[in-house]
């Protein structure tokens, strides 16, 4: 797999040379592979948002290099086009709706790409279908008539309509109810598979990282603290807790069981895995099945 | 009885196209000192209900009494808002000043309270929210969790007897969430502040003394956390979750391993699994 994003010793300093100077990223190196589901976690202020804004050209490195889709993002010409290749969905994207119909709002991006009417319509329909919204209804409904979860999906469709190779989502499930959260993650997973889009998920929700991410990077104060598969990273529980981060609830639970003396695996990611592992260990100890 | 809601109905956009029922005949009572969590899927009416508790919204039908005061009467609004403080999801929408201690003082000053007392209340609010060391800082330089605590500090300085919070941890990281939950527990237990917490996080709801589940503008479940979370199928139908420990306990039960019905926290589960291992 080739990296679609490569970050080499990236440093970013806000307001350099002024009294407000802040080093937001300090020598970060990482690679994100094409088609991967990659998560970025870290406490508030760890540099997550700063990092991903280098992926779509909103920010340029102070030092170090960022390669996106094989091109050096330090080049202004490259950065100018990155917004189409790397779609960035900020938090609460539905707060950016401004058109009268869902169709018009999703069409905004493609229109700005200079496509003709037919191409725009095609892009909008495709994008809406990717998030399971009805293109027929889209022309008649206002974005504000949708439920919270659907609004969120329509907003994401607006970015998908650009046809990006990489989709960066900043807390896409924040404020959604549990069903809405998992439905949205399912949609993201399905269009990742169908379209081969690389997904970068910036989140505080460790359960989502455990359930969906293939690899995760943990940031702390602008530095890369940990990296690996969710199982590898969540296994380093003491370090995560010292960084002020959490484990997914099932993982934390298994650790507590180990501490209480039950020899269960602690590299568990979901409630289902936890249940299976506990049942296995209990039966190995000959615990009678009683209902 | 501190809050009495009787037959509360609220219709959005009444008389206009697209009008919709936010609440349908909701009745409930909240006693002083209770810690109530309100959960439900998006669109269930949780936030709408919360906003009626300090007269931000007024009933289309029915009545809301706060400490005996009818929210529908304009002359009561001031008094009601002294008793019930509201905290919203986005701290940045609630912070008005460029200095932490000034922001906390803002609401209190508007009450016409003498300067000496303002200072006293600001000190108290800073201490309660553990923001004393940041008193001279600019709010926008604080972390999200700290800003949310600042928003709460501003409300606490008004010395309300009740705090209503609408998904206050939605935009916070895990540390921020934990700190806020701890703060609410402290306020409720050592200061007797009534807490009404609207949340999507089942682990937070499990910490309350009482959980109210809403769906489509109505209350569908109301009881202690163990009582409410025992309704696994119903919660699942509503698209809600159980706290992880409860989910795992149910799973183990289905596999024939005995687990009591009231497991909610990690500690509960660990205790029962260790017991089962003996």
C-alpha cells in the first residue's frame, strides 16, 4: 500500500516571532495509506486539528514536509487544488448549510469546480446516495427540515460531491444519538469500501476508534505519542491514561478484571469481544452454567 | 416539589407550514436535590423540555411551575432564572468576556448585587470549578473542558438552586467529560444543587439518581438507572445504548452465566464476574 499522505518532521508554529507564538505541532512524522481508515486522537490542544488542516492545504508547514497524493503541499499550486482531493468535514457541518434545498447545498462544491449542470446533478445524486439520502427528495426539502443525523449526512454529502480521494472528518458523530452514531459510521465504512476513499477520523470517542479504525495515531502536546493498530495502542493503557486519554469502556473493564485477578486478555476492543473473552475464561475455570 | 410540569405540550412553528410537536402532554415532578438525567434519541424532545425549565420556551399548552412560579407569567422570569441556571453544549456561545473572572462576574453584576458580594461569588465559583489559577486568563486560550467549566462558573455565581445542562460534555474530550461529571456530583452531593442533565452518554446517565427516557415528545421510562436500563429491548428499539458494563452483563447472562439484573458500572461487573469465577 502506498501512502496517500506522508508527514515528515512536521512542525507548525502559530504567530511566530510574536508574544503569542505557539508551537502547535513539533516534529511529527506519520504515513496514512491509501484506502485506510486512520484515526487521530488526543486531548484538546494536542494539535489534531492543526495536523489535518495540513492535509487539505489550509495550513502550510513551518518546518518539515507534507506530501499529499504524491505532491509536496508546500507548493502553493498544489495547495490550491488540495481542497478537492482532500475533503475536510469540520465539527457540526450542518451549521454551514445556507441553501434553500439540500440539492443546492450539496451542489455548491461541484458548481465551484466549474462542472456543467448535468455533471453537477450527477455528482449530487451520487453523493446523496452514498450517505443513503434520497436524491429525489433533495430538490424539495430544506436542509433544516431534516433530523440531526440526516443533516449531518447531507453535510457530508456536500463534501463527497467534490469526489475527494481522502475524507477527513472531525468528530463526525458528536451530538448524535447512539443509533445515529453507528449508522453514520456504517455509511462512512460503506463508501470507503465502494469508492476506495481514505478516511481520517479525528475523534475523542475511543469506542469508535476501537470498532472501526485500522490504525490510530495518538497526539500529545503537538507530538506523536503512540501509533499502531487500535489493539496495540489500547494495550498501552497506562501511557494513554497518563496522557489524559481514555480507553474504550470494554477495554477499561477488562483491565479492571485483570487487576482483580481474572486472567482475561486486556487487548479487547468491543463489548462483544469482552463478553466472549470473559465467558471463555470463566468456562476454562469450570464455572458452572447456572441461569 | 421544586419543578412541576403538568400536561406540557410544545409545538414548534405554530400556525406555520411545517409545524411540529416538540412535546406532547409531558408531566413530571422534580424534587429539590435530585440528580436527574434525561436521555432519548435525537428529536425526542429532551432539549425542548430542558428549555422549558427556565422559561426559555413557554408552553403551547400545559404548565411549568418552578418553585411554585408559573413560567408563563413574564413577571416571574427574573426570579425563575435566579433559581434555575442553564448550561448549553457549546461553551463559546456562553462566554462573553475576554477575562475569566470578568466573565464569571457578568451575570452576577447584572443582578445589581453589591461589588463586595460579586467578588465573593466570583471567588466561590472559581473554587468550585477549579479555575482559580486561570482567573486572569483569556477564555479563548483555555481548553474546551476548561471553557465549559467557565460557562458553568458564570451560572454558579448566580447561586441557582438548580442547574439544567443540555449535553454539556458533547464537545469535550474524555478528561473534560470526567471533570465535568465530577463537578456535577460534587455540586449535587455537597451543595444540594438540583441537577437536570440532558445527555447522550449512557455512562453519564448511569451516575444520576434518576433517569428519564424520552421518545417522540413523551416520557416513556422514568426510574432509577438500574430500573431504566433493565429495559434493554425498549432502549434498543429507541436506538439507545446501555452502558458497556450492562451490555456485557446481558451478554453473559444469555450465555448461561448468572448475572444480576442491576449491573451498570464497571465496578458492578467486576464484582459479579469475580464472584462467578469462584
